[in-house]
C-alpha cells in the first residue's frame, strides 16, 4: 500500500496538500485535488477513518467479517475470537454481510479505512465462478494485512484457515441413520453454491453407497441453509405423503425450519421421520428439546482463528496453516 509521502511525490505536491485532500480541509486547487484523488484511486489508497493524518499508525484492532451475525454458529465463533482478543488487550470490529457480496466489499473497504491489524473472514457467497473468486482475492490482498479464513473456503489463496470436517459430518449423520435401521434416507441440502454444502451432501451420498443403499433422488431436497426454505420444503414434503423415513438436515437453521414445518403439519418431531442435524443448537438445550446432531467446537474455531492471526503477526513469512475441526456425534441417548 502506498503512503501519503509517496502519493505526494507522484502528484508533485507536499504531504500537507495530500492531507488536506484526504480530510477535505483547507484550500486545494481543483486540478491538484483531482490529480491526488486519481493517484489514490489508482493505488487503492484508503485513508484511516480513525486517524486521517500524515502517518500510518499500527492499531491493535482486529476486523471480523461474518455472513450471518444472527446465526448462533457465528455468535459462538465470535465468542471464541473475543476470548483470545481480550487476553491480548486488543479490540475487535465486527461486520455482518448478510450473505451479500456487495455488503462484503463495503465491509472490506471499511476495514481498510480503519487500519485493522488483521482480519478474520468468512465469505458471503461461494465464489465458485473464477472471476468472482479472483475479485475477492484481490479485495483481501488490498487490505495488506494478515487474513484468516473461517468455515468457508476460497480456492487458491495463501491465507491461513480454520475449517470443518464437512464431508465427514454428512457421512456420520447418514451412517447414524442407517445403523438405526433406516433405508429410505433423504437430505435437505444447504446452498449448493457453497463448497461446504456440497461436501456435506457428498458425505451423505458416500455413506449410502458404502452401505449398499440406493440414492433415491426424490428424497434429495435442495435447500439454502435458511430456516424459511427448510420450513417450506418440510411442509410440502409432509403434505405430499411421500416422504423418507429419515433425513439429514444440513445446518442449524435447516433443523429449525424442519422443526417449524413438522409442527405446522401437526406431527410430533421424530415420530414419523428420524433426523440427524448438522450443528448443535444451544437454545434447544435450554428448553429441554433433545435431538441427534453432528456438532463441533465452534468457540474453539474462533479461538484457533485468532491464535493463527497472532502467530502470523509474529511470523509473517511462515508457511500457510490450515486447521480442520473434527466432527462429533451428539445423540439424545448420550443424555439418558
């Protein structure tokens, strides 16, 4: 990233003139202002929102960008990040993109303006398209700070990452249902544009294959990881009277949508369709609602992401590190 001094030299003006342009404070000839602004745009220079002055100050602020702040999974990840941040006397800025690529770019620009020291980042969308993936890589690179990716992978990047055993979670969920005597086993998938949704589906398919159970496509219901879509799928499925005897539910919100749909159709949860959800839902524990799920240490993911960032501050040239969080089967039988 260029400095104010370098911008001043390229524009043939003083650093104080550049500062006046940045702060929109004091007289600057219009032609000079345009020239300085063109150079700033060319080199993707973003002034500090917290300290727009002549020097770049290193902060102890960490930026965290997540796609669903109201999702308990990301809430627990943030809790883990905060534990490590507090121990190291740092501060945190959190941005919610609401799974929107435009909001994500705005969040990255804001992080650049705030001069954060590092970023913990979960992508808003799948970036399966080559051009889109290239664009997000460039946006992250322009931050010019260490980045740790969490939960959602981006192909061909140099940054550290903390991910989940997504294939294994889908496999383990389907295998549990098979071992409990089910043969007509379906799945409500996540957003198949996202790699972790595809991996969970692939694990489900592999489990059926390994146990010689044919994959029946009519029991594959394509969702998008949202409660509303899962709810609509569940109601339509039950009203058709042609539903499977067991289901894999691809994330916490898919599970909540399924529960809502079952209740709306007058069924008792688990009475007609046995399910295994992927991801634990802590609020259900609070009301004594037991269900089988494949879970993970979500707070641990946040802690590990922040620890990787701290390591990168100390060793900026070290090789990329990837940490994969194991999946754990949690059943209502464990609670008896």
